[in-house]
């Protein structure tokens, strides 16, 4: 091997390393925080009536995953997760989503009744776009919550990018 070929390989390797280190790191798409589930309507049969405080994790859709995901962790040990693939913008209508819950075992809220989600409010306190926000305040409603046709709940969350 000549010195020239060794130098070329070294320069190429250094160039590749520099490009990798200079590339911007992918911004985290995960948020964590907490809030409350409240204003239950039509959910009394399963005992949902009082405000439930929750911890929350939210994952925004990315190139690798086309769905947004919001998981709510209840003090009782249960977990509720809602996934949706439409724009993350407030709307005046309920849209199709996929709901899951873990109580004694994982269960999917499908096919009937179809889980619906309505984003009521998405606010970045610093006025940043969703892609650049470090903190978010969310309010959304879930219709046909926890396998119950007609059961509605409102969820308020405050989350921070992790």
C-alpha cells in the first residue's frame, strides 16, 4: 500500500466522521408530564366518574412511525394508550383512532365501538411550533373510552420534551 492511498483513505474516513458529527441530531419526539382525566359522561357503568390524575407520555409521529401516541398511566396501575395518524391540530370533530388499555392484560378497544379522539387544544406556552416546542399543554376528548359505547372523557395534560 502506498502512502498516497493511505492518505486518501484517511482523508475519506475523516471526511465521513466530520459529516456524521456535523449532522444535526434528530430532535427527540417524546414528551413526558401529567394531568387529569375528568368530565366523564356515560361511563358510570365501569365506575368512571371522579377526576383521575395521570402521568403521561406522548410520542409524535416520525419518519419511522406514522402514528402519534399518547399514553396515560393511572395511579391504580392501569395504562391507557391512544394512537392516531392525522394532523396534530385542534378540531371540532371526533376522528377515528386506536385505543388500548392494560388492566389485568393488554386489550385493544376495537373493532366496536370505534374509539374516537378530538384534539380540543394544543398550546406551546412559548409560542413555538409543535416541531420546536419544549413544553405543550393539551386538551383532548376520547369517545367510546375503555370499550364503552358513548363513554366520553376529557383529558388535560402538561408535557415537556425529553
